[in-house]
């Protein structure tokens, strides 16, 4: 699809990932589109300061999408994107992380296609990659993990009914999005399906930002440690022996900074 701006009579929707939180991880394409947009429909988990890149006259519409608290229902949001584009606007649908990794980008594009609305997808650094990197936890490592899996800890129907046998395989790293509320059940299921109680696990809260916190433990002790530390969403759960490398490879926050560190 062409990168040229839409005509005045026919709008375009740009599904844009803003990355995991650090504004410096925003792509150049994303920054350019945000600065040109007539309207920006944004989620809760967008990079700090990203809206400051928008034109002063750009319409800003908050769409929510916090865990279990969707301020704008998905069907209504889809209709909004169609309506804004049909009015001739260049619309940026701004999401945290990457639009195609638990970002509902596919659902929104289906609605755009059904309505004949032109669109473009601008990928972002997904939270698993960004938060793991800033936490000092490599997702893959020749001595630890030859595979990596992303899973959601909060399904559409509110359950955590996942393919536990595949997620509990050894020599892989598993990253759970939106899973802090179900952390105890996640750890219990992984142990019930074969992983040992001492299998390393970590939680990264507010990854890549000045508020980042990293807590490491194992499957048996992680839920209690997270509860004691008061960690809440937004946070990722990382399970795998790569977590053992965190104390050696941690580099963020940088020495002399005032970021939070557990």
C-alpha cells in the first residue's frame, strides 16, 4: 500500500503500534503518521509522551482497553474508525506494543475491510521483546531456550484455558501477556503439567519505562512475591531458565538514574 497521505474525500486508517513504553522505541514511520494525523484513537498502554507528537488541532479520542475495563466496546470502536475515515480523515489507531500481538489489530482490520476502508499496519516493538530486553532476560539462548511462545493470560471469555502441555515444555521461554491477575493459576497449571516448582519465572511491570520493576522467583514462589510487592498491570510474566541470567545481564535502569528497581 502506498505511504502517501489519503485524499481529502477518502480517509485512511493507520493501525500503529507505539511500542512497550519507552518513546525512543517508536518507529520513524509511526512518529511521522502521528504527526500528520487528523484523528488519533488511542489505548491506555501507549508510550509516554507519544501524543505530544500529534498536531495541536488533531482530534484525540481515548478508547481505553485496560484489563477487564473496556471504556469503548470493540464493536463501537470499529464503527468509530469507519466513521472517521468516511469523513475523509487520516486516522491513526494507536496501540501499545504491536497491533498484531494481542492488540486486536486483526479484528479492527476485518471491520475496515468489510466497510471498504483503506488501511495500513505499522508494527511496533511488542512488549515481550521490549520488556525482556530492558529487564536483562534474553528470550532465547543456546544454553537455555531454543523456542519462545507468547500467550495471553486473559482470554475473551475471562478464562485461562490454554494449551498447558505445550506451554510447559522444557527448553523454551513463555511470555504471558495480561496474566498478573491469573498468576497463581498460571503457575499452578505449569507445575501440574510437568515444570518443576523451582523453574525460574519473573514479572516485569511497566517495562522499558522509568517505572520499570523486575521481580524474579520461581513458579512456586512467584505469586506470593508479586502479591507482597504490590505489582499490578501492566506487567508481563516470563517463564524459563533464561530468567536465571537476569541478575548478570540487567542493564536498565542505567547507573545513576532514578528509575525504580526491586
